[in-house]
C-alpha cells in the first residue's frame, strides 16, 4: 500500500555479509481518460469526434453513443465532467444538454459561457452513461457557420489543494446548411500537480463530411 515499506535482503560473496534494503513506493494520482469514439468508426482518429449540425435540426450528439468512454485506473468515481463551447457565436441560442436520470449527477448549463457542468460524485459507469448523451443545439434561424470547438474535461477529485487531474478532449462542430465546411479537431491532455503544468496539444485540419 502507499507509504509502506517493502524490504529484501542480499548477501555479499565471498564474505557472506548481509544487508537489508527498504523501498518505499509513492503513488501518483493518474488522470481520467476520455475517448469520444473508442473504435473510431465515425471517421475521426485518436480520442476525438467531429459532427455537423444543420440549422433547424434536432440537437445532435457530441460523441459516439455506443462507445464513448471515460476511465480512471485508480479511481472508481468522478467528481465532475465539464463540457464547454469555447467559441459561442450565437449567444442565447446555443445549448448543451444531457440526461442524468438514474444517477446522482447534477447538470447545470450556463448559456452566457457555454459551459455544461455535470457534478457528482458518482461512479465512472454513471458518468460514462451521461457522457454518451451530451448534445449540442443551435436554435438561431441564421446561425454563424464558424465551426465550434467543444472541450470535455473530466475531474476525478482525488487531488488536494488546487491540484487537478483531468482528461481533456476537443471536438469540432460544423454549423450550417449541410455544406462541406472546413473544421479543426484538437486533442489535448493536461495534468496539473500543484503549480507544475505539463501539457501537450495535437491538432489536425480537415474537411468535415456532409
């Protein structure tokens, strides 16, 4: 267990002297991992996703409802999941939603910031179920067609004193009349430990399907 010591003995030859070595293992909290399309069968690679929203249509899912996943190797629960429209271009018309029925998760969407906060704690299984139901809607009759970039951040809540462990995924949402629109898909991963921040960001540019 963390903080305890394991010991082993060794003997030096030919003198036969014996010594004992004590080893202490310090555990590090691993961040949760998000994958919005685990088998990549919707046309994106890695952990990302891309969709096209057409004006007047119902809300669209922002992930594969069959295999979007959230995992954590050393925690059985999550504290929260946050979904953010990073570039709200039709204020008052763009919304994010999901269904938290049957869970202990509380959903709250703030239109002004484009942030959907899903607050636990609850099990990974319940957060995954809710993750698979996150939707985007734009009810503007003349929507801005600039692609939206939406971030998903999972927080396991195991860290202390402003320490955060998070898995972050970005998706691109093309908005328009069904035309082919150029989009950007980004994936990033961040671990914050105290004041130390290490981050890597990857980006690929392509054309979203009709």
